[in-house]
């Protein structure tokens, strides 16, 4: 296409169809709506006209302890009484019927004999936090951990529990936690996605709904990376490089396309999906150099790579640190597709294998963040969508396992303003339910937003005539775990 034709195209008056004429009649109100949307995104119309990205960094509502989040998602639901919540009394009941409690009759998952843990617990650090032998490397950082043993959710099913943990809603399409964080704070790096999801080997249950932006502008959606399939940084993101065009030519081509896109957008003011596509094209262009560098762990010293381990989980954790170091706001690292921690059978063998895959990399991540002075400003979150029952799902054989349990599971956090070397809440002596210090998923989300400098009741987005928020009409900040 020559320059004369392009100039003619850009100078030709737009032909207006009947449908466009009718739609333009409402542009006055549309402009008001756009102004409101831009205000919510921390932008003004002047800034938008100047080309300021919706991902531009924005100040929190009040001074924040954490600047970023690394969410380590143990997909499928790890067993709390085998990892971070010791239950010696449960071992005494091993193979026997649990003490009669009203709750058991209401939940068939709790039928069957008590199943004690085969893993030994030991106190670690000055804090004396008891941690299972499954996590010796994580245990070395006991004095950095804030363990919550009193988590509860609403439904012990994977789909609903995943949606609750990731989006704050059991079933309805809602923006993910990472999307809310990116919407509130923007990103410190305009050449990388602000929300990165590393889930190896395929998608989890509910698939990309776990990191969607829903009704938030699409630019706040998570970018999925599958490190298992890639043999080089270029392969982590599809079509990252353009080997058929010189960089200068590509920039000119993109500028022309974006000019046409902006002309198209002027007639469709307030279309957040169109704005997201325009921003995504710019981001994709900038990522061609930055992304390959961020994901290239071979650039790390040999000693650092050995610390993490040359494994899939080791590479993912090291990539997470490199992304955090480069200003990515929210990084979610999944342990496998499907539900690898969903140990309905052979729980001893399965948990031993799974913990062995991630213990060294997680310990390395915590140590690496501390060495670089990043842990204080990085909130690290570990856990799954729920926990496991204190009872056996099948007869007590070597292949025995535990069922889903959403009333009294464990997670832990480190850095980012949480109280270090602390255990919050407890379950009863056999792990049947929360005994004290209940923390619902909504409370966890409210607390995470607080650590990032936001009142969870004030971080809202207006959609379909209603102000939505991550915690809906629920949630309280768990002040006891704040440093």
C-alpha cells in the first residue's frame, strides 16, 4: 500500500450508516460514561488521548506494605494434617470411628475411619512453627511464614472452590484476584504483562476462568504461560517473534494498523474490549525483547539455578522471581494441570512426590527474595482451593487417600507486611472443623488488598448499573496477621 493511497484513505470523510448515525446520537452520554470508566482506571481523557496505557502504575489508596504478589497454587487441595497442621490426636484414632459429632452426619465425606498422618512434624525456627517433614526447605524459613490453619470456603468441589479462591465467587463470571490487583495498581513494567499465570501441562478445572478479567477491561486479564511445553524462552508465548520483518518495518506497520484501530474506536467510545485489543497489540510489540529476557533462566548464575533446581517447578519459581524483579504485579504459579494434589488414594506416596517437586524451589524462592531485599515488598501466598478430610476415603490399605474438605484447611503467607513466624487460628483436635480464628476466602482477599494498599470495600468497578468488588458484600481484614 503506497503513501498516497494511505493519505487519501485517512483524509476521506467517514461515510455514516443509519446504524452509526443512531449510535452517534448518544455520544454525549457515551462520553460521560467513558470519563467515568477512565476515572476508575486512574486515567483522564487527556491522559488517554496522550496514549497513557491502562497498565500504567497507579498509587494505592494508602501506603502499602506489598508491591506485588506471587501466588503459589497447589492445585487440587493439599492435606493440612499432612503439611502444616499437625493432629497427634487424630493418630490416636487411626483406624477407628471418629468421636460422635453432629457435623459428621451432615457430610458423607467424613464417613469412614480416622486416618492419621504418616509424616512427622517438628518445630522450626525461633517461632517454633510445626511443619511436616514433607517441606524441609520451606521449614528453614519458618520465621518468615504466617501460617493460617483456620481457612474455610463454601463448597468442597473443585470447580466452585477454585472460582471462590481465584475470583471470590462460586459460579458467576467475575474478575480474578490478579485482575483486581492489576486494575487497582497497574504494572511497573509496560513491556511485560502485569498479570502472568504459569500453569504447566494444560489448563486447570474451569480453565482460563481462573485468571479472567470478566467485566473488567480485557487488558487486566492474566497471560497464561506453559513452561512444560517450551524448550526455549521464545516458545513460552505463541508467535512472540516476527522473523519475517525488520524491527523498523514492524513498527511502521503497527503504527498504521493502530491508526485505523483508533479511527474505528472513535466511533465506538467506551468499548473496553476494543481498547484492550489496541493496548494488547502495543504490549505484544514491546514484549518481543523484554519477555524473552525475563523467561530466560539461563542468564542466571549457575549457583542460583542450582539453588532452585533444574526441574519444571524450579524453572517456574525462578521465572516468578525474575518477573517480580521486573515489575510484574501479580504472578501465579500453579503446581500442575488437573488436580495433582487431589489425593483420593495413595496420599502418602502422592504427597511425598508432590512436595518433593516443589519444596526446594519454594525454599529457594523465599531465600532469593530475601537475598535481594525483595521479600518485604513481595507477598508470597501458598495454598490450594481447600484441604482434605481427617478420615479415609476407602478402607485402610496402602492405597488409602482423603476426600475434599473445605472447613479448616491451611495456607501460609510470607513477606509483604504479614506477621512473620506466626500461626493464626486452629482446627479442633482431629481436624474436623475450625476451632478458633475463622478466616473465609473473602477475608483472605480483603487482607491481601489491604496489604497492597486498598480498602476492599472501595476498590470497585461499575458494571450493569452496580458497583462490583472482589469481596462482594463480605470480607474483613484479618488484622491479627498484619505485621
